[in-house]
């Protein structure tokens, strides 16, 4: 018997269960009861034995956000009540509860004392005992450390993924490795790798209480356990092998004889089918491992019980004796299969128990403990016959009253803790245990929520059940419609509305109708009250894809119509006071696949939406994986492989032509390399978030993403990750460590921290697409459930936890019969449906369709089908909906159209906003950073340039070596490393070892020998006009950077000076027109001093031919001019000139100290010029360039 709760007179002692249906004011009720406990209010039979303080009243819920909300709501209620009792509170609307409470304190002195009591309690709320269950367990263990054996030095472990992985690998090494056949083969069928072990044992590892620690190893018991079923299997195989040939000969005579004499049906048991079945049986008998023959259905057609079904209408077939044997064989195989199923379950159980035990040892060794460990430890101490009763008594003394919020989400272990302290069945008058929740909303089984615990508590508190009877969330019309549907299901279905009732037994989860408080505002369209509940029913049977597409289109089209309709809105006293807005609408889905379907339909109609899934971590997003690849490239921009991967990321959306250009065009590649080098420096100086913002701007990522349907979501994820990484960088040193941190976070997939949950991509009042799990506890004016008929079959877990009506759990190892698991799945889906249907304040829309085929996962077997009575009545969808519409005038049924138009939403113009203020300040719009690569970008092709020669198949390695940017960049990187560490190391072993590694990473693993030979030749080749080689140089500087300012410099002026001073009159492509305003920068491959003169050397890997003779002086000059390297030389010489002038002062003599530029064409080192083109310093050119770049402004060098 359930009583409607009266918050003013509920007895505040003993153990009581309060069912708080959706929208019935649960938090308000908790605050009201809290207030009464503070005052000690009520008659002798109702009040708690004494007034309580906030620190005496334990209130527990499941999230930090919920605890904070409860604390603030209770504080506010206490403060309001205090003002009421003082007479200083004069609300616009009377508060019946406080008025009644005030009336129970008529004496002014008592009333003043009560006001003081309430005010003190409000001030003490910071010290109140309102906790999450995890936090309370942790606090209790620390406060009672000696009694519970807790270690003060323990640290909290928020994510035990890494330690669990270690435990799994230890199991693999210590338990699986020592096994021999056939035990090893049996285990490997279940666990092919450590990753598979983790997947297969995950659910078992989460069981509470945990599985007992194994007393023996797999090697100790598994071989013996396998022996009996394997012997039976071997016997069956031998029996069949003895009869197979004769049986095959008999069947062959039937199918291969005259067609008229063949009694077998040629369609269902053709010669081909018979042949395949016989081959499968022979193969099964000849090999010891297979348990069941391949194609068992075809094999069973040959058995005595099945063969007559596949015969023609002729005299009865005289069967071969082996057909009877085949019947026996499959019956025996089914029995053996059940033995193996149980045995596999025992192996999984052993693995889970071993891994849990190992994980506990690893945590103990590292001094770490998780929230789950706190719960287990407290539960274990409370169950201890020596320490448990004393600890429970101390906790009852400290917290004489306990309110457990969201009790339907309690796990078995958590309920055990509460019951061991307060003993719900004893109904102790000296304490209070209030269990507050709604079993109809228990939807978090995947987190350990155990509805069986609720049902057990319900049984133990029989006679003390209360319900909140008024819905404050939804309109009268909507409450009436839902009451009608659920009441019909509750009365007409033997299982009840939630499939928990059993014949002749009390229904542990009944539906009780609620009253509606209603709203002042009414949902209206065209001046009339709009329907509260609308069903869209498809007139034809659909497959799942068509169902999703049609219902998504219908929902989107309906939403466009409502938002475009000026007469759709919320009315008060008959007049619309507020027009419908997008933010008033929520579309609830089961998963991200359904979300993608509806968001695509909305996008096609120009409707913007946001998506939120309660479970998703931003680290599990695609953007996290792309950002990892981006950061790897920025951290090491010289790694060509990583850089190419970054440039090809979907975030950038580079066309294939651009990616090919980066590979083929050295200038384009160098431009990208410079950009990433800049980003790398910015990361190290300003932080990862600044670098990420710069990347988004520089590469146009935001502009590109925002044109895509999911672009806003992706951009939000990217920025969210940037913020998280910036926070992490406060305790992580360096880019490489931060990249490693992100890689580990992605591998973990999710995190306990609320900061890592996906954020809403916008708060701009958009349509909200929300998973049903995420929507629990929330409410929306209008709710669409377009895909409510989808369902999933029961998961094929190796075991299922099933609860009886009394709440008793049991593990069922599956062996083909999924009846119990399917019932549990339906019960969970019915609760999920209830949550979805009770989110709306005014109206609901549901999309339904009958399945096209028996296997289509829509409607049949779904929660909505059960609620409408599909299985009970066997009626078609149209009839069910007609019957449903007759239940209430607030229910409307519409036919889902076959063809749905696409109406574009026209966003109404908002003229209320003031026009933006005009920005009149002046700022530098065209300032930027330029480089040689920037100047020659989009350089016209040289018409005189010969086609790229084919790579030589023989000869020197530099002619055989791969062509393209990959090889060129790789060689440049190796020479840079040699320059930084000394060219003399070229012959040392450690360099060769490192070269082998870097070649492999660059995709040049087959070219290690040629690379080493070529580098040796490069380092020892004399540099004309010098007599020295690279290995002879002692005073060198690699990758020297330079920066100097430029003021509106035109590329035409640079072009003119180069043509006048370097190879005057020689043909070369004109520079593209550019204006350089800001800074000019660059990096010189090598600067060195030799004989008192300073040179710049630049490596070139250009291919000018396939023989040494192709690298003659004119070829080198033509290549230099064709790529405008002479401009590059001029810029390098100017930078070196300015640096020497600044450093040497009056001692500087450019004609003496400047040696010029050496372009080292690496593939021509055996050519006539030894691959070197020398461009001497031209003082007249340098003076002119000084003028162009505004000397005497001081050059800078970072």
C-alpha cells in the first residue's frame, strides 16, 4: 500500500521509501523535510526525537552538481523560512507549506526561537553533511581510520585504467603463458590478446561484492576440467567417422541417380548442399578442435528428424541408420556445448577475480586507492562481525537521520552500506532512513545502478511507502495523456506497464497515476490549444534506415513549420505572450547515430542545433585524435612524416592537388615547414592554447568547420581540448610531455572529471539534440522522440545479471537462451522510455513504424510496442494507434507521409538589436611576416626547364636515390644534425645506428646503406672555391635565423635588383607581385668561417640529370635562376652582412670578411663543379638592399 506523501505530516523516524515520479518536486520535498528536522516539527508520532543540526542530517546523492544544488536549495529554503517566521517575508504568492508550518508555531516566543534556529542552520550549511556517496565513504574511512585500517598516506586514484592494464598483462604472463595444449587453445579461443581479456572480463570485474580471489591457477584446474567434455567430443567424432562414408555413399546415390528417382527436394537439399554438408561433417570428424561442424543448419537437414521435411511428395523415404546417429550426435553436441559454455564462464570468472586481486595489490604497492575501493572497504568493515556493529553505531550517532537521494541508482554495494548502518527492516524509531527515488527512472545499469536493490528495499519497508502525487513539470493535457496510456498498460498487460508483474504476485514496480499542477501558460497554435501528444505512424512497413530517414525528415519539417508560424507559442489568458523559439525544443535520441540522422535533416533545412551526450568525453572524440597528430607535427616540425600527416588532416580540408604540391614543390614545402616552425616556437614561448588559436586562424580551420553540419561541435571540441591541455601544461614540462599526456588521455577514452565531458557547442538558443540518458533530470517545453521505436536485442554477454521480483540477483551464463536477458533488456528500455516521455512540459511528438522484416530492429520488441500492447493484442500498428487515440482527447495520431518536403527555415530578423558601433581606430591591416618561400610562392614554371629525369638504376647512390620532398627534407635533416653535433661524427657507430632508425621512420628503410655512403661523400667533398670540405670546418652555425623589418617593400624592386646584379641578362621567371610590410625572416642551412671569410651554405637536392656530367656550371646556374635561388642568396647575404656589421663594428670590412653564398647541389658532388655554385657577395647589391629594407634600423636575431 502506497500513501500520497504529506510533507507536513510524514513521520520522521524509522525507515521509509518515497517514490518521486518525474516532475513531482523531489528536491522541494527534501528541502521541506530537512526544514522540519531542523525545527523538530510534528506531533509526537511524526517528529524526530529531537531537533537536528545540518551536520546531523546525512544527505547523499550521486553527483557533485546535485550535492551543490541540494545545498543551495536547502540553504535558500531555510533562509526563506527564517524570514517567514520573523514576519519579514511577504511573497507575491503565498507558500502553503510555510504558512502551515507557521500556524503550528502560534506562540511568538516559540516562533522567534524557531526563526533563530532556522537562520543558524542556514549559516551552518557550509558544514552540512550533504555529500556524494563516494566523498562520504572517503570521509568516513579517514575519520575512522583506526577502526577501518585506512592509511593516511594513500592518494586518490581517479582513473585506474593504466594499473588495470598492468594487471591484465600480468595475468597474461603468469596464468596464460604457462598453459599447454589443449588448455592453452581453449583459453586463446576466449582471450586472443590482453586487450581481449580486458573486454571479456570488464563486466565481471565490476561486480559487487567482488569475486573471491582464486585459490589455484588455471594450469592447476583447467586441464582436468577440459578432459571430460573433450573425451565425449572425441567419442562422438570417432562414432561419426565410422559411419560417414557409408552414409555419404547412400546420399550420393540419391542425389546423383536418375532425377525421377531422387526423393529429395532439389531446391532445399540440392546435390551442392548435400556435398557441402557431408564435407563439413567429414572435416569436423577428422579434426579434434571444432566443437560444431561448419554450416550446422545444412548438416542437420541430413538427420533422421529433418530429412523427411526436405523430401518430395513421394512414398516415405527409407532412412539410412546413420541419419539416426546424426540426430543423436547433435543432441549430444548441444549437451557438450553447454558444458563448454559453463567452463568458459568459469575461465572468465577466474580471470576477472585474478585481475581484481592483482589490481588491489598494485594499488596497495603504490599507495593509491579509488572511490570504488573506499566503498568496498567501508562495506567490508561494516560486515565484519567484530568491528562492524561498533562502527555502524558510531555512524548512527553522528548521522541520526539519512536521506538517500536518487536511490534508484544505488548499486548493490552502496545499498549494503546503508542497510548495515540503519537496518531498514528494523524500522528503528531512534533513527531516520529516507530512501527517495523513482524506480521507473532507473536507467544507469551500465554504471552499476541496481534496480534490484531498490526492489529489495521496497520489500523491507513494506507498509511504509509514500509517493509524491502531483506533477509540477507538465501541463494538465500532457499528464492526462500519459496517465491514460500507462494506466491502460498497467491494467491490461499481465506484466504491468514496466514488465515486472507476475501472475498471483504483487507488482514490485507499478504505475501510479499522478495529478497535474499545470501551467499558467498554455501551448497554442493558431489560437487553439495544441495537442499534447502526437503519434506519427508510417502507413507502410519500413526498414531501419528508411525509418530513421523518414522520421528525421518529418520531425525537422514539423519544427520548421512551428518556428516559422507566428501563431505558435505560449499563451496566457488566451493571448500568446511568447512566440516559440528554437531553445524551447529538445529532440531526444538513444545514441550519436540517431543524433546524426536528425541533425542532418535539420541542417538541410537551415536549422542549427547542438548535441549533448551525457557519457561522452572530449578525449574520445575524433578531434582529440586529430589534435594529437597536429601537436606531434608542431612539436617536431622537422619530422617530414609527421608534418605530411598533419597537412592531410580532415581539419584542414586540403585538396589532393595541394597535398601533391607539397610533395613535389620544394618551395611550397618549405613554406609549410616555416609555418610549423613558427607554431613550434610560439608553443614553447606562449603555451599550447595560444599556438592552437593561431593555428585555427592561420589555416582557416574555424571558417571551414563552421560551413559543415557538425562544424560547431568539432570547433567546440578543439577549443575545449586546447583549454584542458593548457591547464595540464602547468604541471607538465615541455611539448613532448604534453603530447604524451594527450596520447594517454585518448587511450583511456574517458575520465571521471566533469571538465572532460563534452560541452554544448553553443549557448545561442539553438535546437537541442540530447541523448535520453543526458536528459534525465532536465525538462523542455516541447520534446520530439522521432526514433522511439528503435530497439536493440539483448547484448550477447557471456553472462547476464537477472533480478527476481524480490530483487535477488543471479548470474546466468548464456547458452543460446536469451529469454531472461531479453526480459531485462525490455524492462530497462521501458524505464528509458518513461524518462523520455516525462521530459516535456507541454507537448510530445513520437515517430513510429512497423518493421519491414522480422529482423528489423524497430517497434517489434521495443518498449513503446509493449506500452501500446503490441505483443498482448497482436494488432497492427494502425489499429494500436487508433486504440491509443481513444484513450484520451489529448492524443492525436497522424500518418507519416511517404514523401516529405524540405522547407528552408527563414530566421526572423530581430530589429530590436542596436546596430553595431563603427570601429574608427586605425591599425595596421597588412602587417605580416614574409620569407623567401613567401616571395616565390606561385612562381611561374620555367619553360626552359627540362623534364624531371628518370632515376638511374645503377651508378652512384645520389643518382639512384629517391626523388621528391620526402627524400630532400630527410637529407637536409641529417646534414643539420651532423652540423649541430660535428661533421666528424659521420663515421661513428652511434651515428649509423641512429641513421638506420631515422631512415626507417622516414620510409627509407631500404636505403640506409646508400644514405650513409652519400652522406660520407657530401661531408668529404671539397667545397669550391675552397679547398676545405664540411668535415674540415670548425667554426659553423646551423639553421641560423634572421629577422629584419620591411616597410611596404614591393617584390618588383627586389626582382629588379637581382636581375641587375646577379647574372645580368640571363632569363629567369618574374617574381609574383607582393608587398612585404612587416618582417622578413629566414633560416640559413649553414653559416661558417674559413680563412677569415664568412660564408652561407645552402643544401639543394634538385635532380638535374641522371649522370655526374649533367651537373655542369650552366646547369647549376639555370637551376638557380629557375627557382630564384639568387634572391635567396641575396637575402641571406644581407642578413649576414648586417650581423657582421653589428658584431664587428669598425673592424668589419665587407670586401674582406664576406665570402658569399655556396649552393651545394648534393646530387652533383662528383660533377665538373663538385656540385657547388658560388655567388660572391656583391657590395653594390647589398647597399641597395639595405636601402630597400630600411637600414639603419637594427637587425634582430633571436
